[in-house]
């Protein structure tokens, strides 16, 4: 409908009602007598030109994080934070099919067909395993990708969920009950390193997980004995298993790995997750230069 410009601005008193024909003409203007505020009718083209939504490239990182957090349900429209994901107050359904750092097809094929490292002959399966991080993935652990406050919140959440007991042997450490450990799964065919979850471990079990680091600190014998005790193995069986673990580690350290961090989502907010993914995309050497 074509609207003609209004040449006679109108005033509205404190107790008056809006005119029925207000807005029927371009530049139709109404002034409120009490406050002096003015409203004016504009054309559709003028409104689109003045109120055009910003382009994604015009937004800064904080605005993008906020929009993403709202889209994923981590904050409300007014900016209030939702309950901690995975907590007893969180009534939201578990998120599925979320974007990760590797293509969906590769990821699904990897999880379906990835072969698991085999145990040496004569060594039965056990609850406690050695998880040696490939050399090419050093400094890409979650603790290295988040700041101190975020890591402190993550580990405390893991401790509470485990009731401050080791999730493998049920014990507690003498100085501090448990420590937070990252569980990763490695697909040797597609070279995808997937974060499965975070678990609470007593210091002794955690030392076994990082047996290479324990060896550097001169505590390999202690870790070896604990591995055998928890799994009910002889020391010979433990040695055979450790030898196989280091053989697999050497093979996996031959090339780079692609990180799949989707398992981190239950422990962080949406905006935090996006920042961690960006951080993981930066090579560790450059990250250390930026932080120094």
C-alpha cells in the first residue's frame, strides 16, 4: 500500500489514546506531551536499510560465543546461565550428533571398525590399564587447553560424581583422595583421538595410567606393583602387558592425531567449549609462545 508523507505532526497527551490511523502514512509523527518522546512511521525499505541484521563477520568473538551458547541452551535470552551440564539440576536431554573436529562419516566408521590393541598371550584382561599419550599429542590434553579456573571446576565436578573415590579400585589417596584423569580412545586406522570422559582416580592408579611419566620420576616399580595388584596379575604378566603398551605407544607416536573433543561437552558451557576447540586448533608451540 502506498503511503503519503504526513506534513502535520500530532501530539499525544498523558491520558490520550493512540490515533487509529497512526502509522498509515510515511513520516507520520506523534509526540508524547509528557516526556517529549517521538515516534515516526518509516517505509519498509527504510526499515530494512536501518535495521539490517549484522553480518557474522561484524561480530566479535564474545558475541559469537554468546549466540552459540544461547542456541545450544547454555544461557537464556536474558544472559542467565543454565544449570551445570550433567548436574542434578540439569533437566535437558543429552545432546547427540553435535559437531566435532572430524567429519561425521569418518568418526562413525572409526568407532565401528577401530581395532583395539590386543593383550599379550597369557595376560587376562584387567580393570586398570596403561594409557600412554602419543608423543605427537603431548600438550593437547584438556588441562593444557583450559585456564586454571575452568580446570578446577571440571575436576571438582568429577570428584563429586565419584564421591571422592577411585573409579577403578575404590581407594583414596593418603594426601588427597582422587585426581582427575582424561580417558582417550585412539583409532589407529583413521588417526582420530577421541575424548571419552573424565574420571576420578586415586594417585596410585593415576600413576599407572601415565607409566612413562612415572618412569621419569623413578616410580615405575611402584606403578608396576600396583598394576599387578589391582588386576590380580603376576609381575611377569604385568611386565608383558607394559611391554605391549610401550610398543603400541611407539607406533602411535609416528604421526599426528586429529582431536575429537565432543566428550568434553558435559563438563563445560557452550561458549567455553568453542574457545577450547579454537585453542586446540593452535599448535602447542605457538600456544606456549602466546602464553609467555
